[in-house]
């Protein structure tokens, strides 16, 4: 199972060049309407294609707009036990030039019901 991500926002952390791709972490927020608070999520990810060249020059806490990415449910079996994890692969992103390095993104009226990805 997988789904695509388009036009989402995140902060990038711990980017490391792995040759054909960069590995790192994404930090996203979404609003919980029932509690009227933000929920923080961390995602391990790979940056490939255009996103790799952007990621190579980023510092921690840089806010980006994810233009294109995919989240997949991966699994394998080892020693008779099945292991599952989510894999986020970012294909294209751009630095959000208007964002500050800390704080939340404002939630727009048409995005309140959507997930950050």
C-alpha cells in the first residue's frame, strides 16, 4: 500500500549523503481539531532525484515544500518474524523562502481536514 504526497510542508533534519540518495528526517505537524492542538510527527526518509540536490545543501530545521513524494508500507520476514515500516521517498522539493526556521506553518482554512502529507 502506498500514497502520494503533493504540496506538503515539513522541516528537514540530519541530512546525510548516501551516494545515489540522501537520508534524513522530516518533521511535520497537523492540527487535532478535538483538542485544538498540533500533533508533531517524525518521518525517516530518502531524498532522490531533484530532492537529493536540494537536500545536500540544507541545514537542520530548514522548512521545505514537498512537491512530490510517496509513502509506502514496506515489510520483510527475518527469522520467521514479519517486520513492517513506513518508507517516505521525496522526489522533488523546494526550500520555503518565506518560512522562518522555527514555529508552525499557519493552517489554511481549506487544509484543516487534511494530513500534513
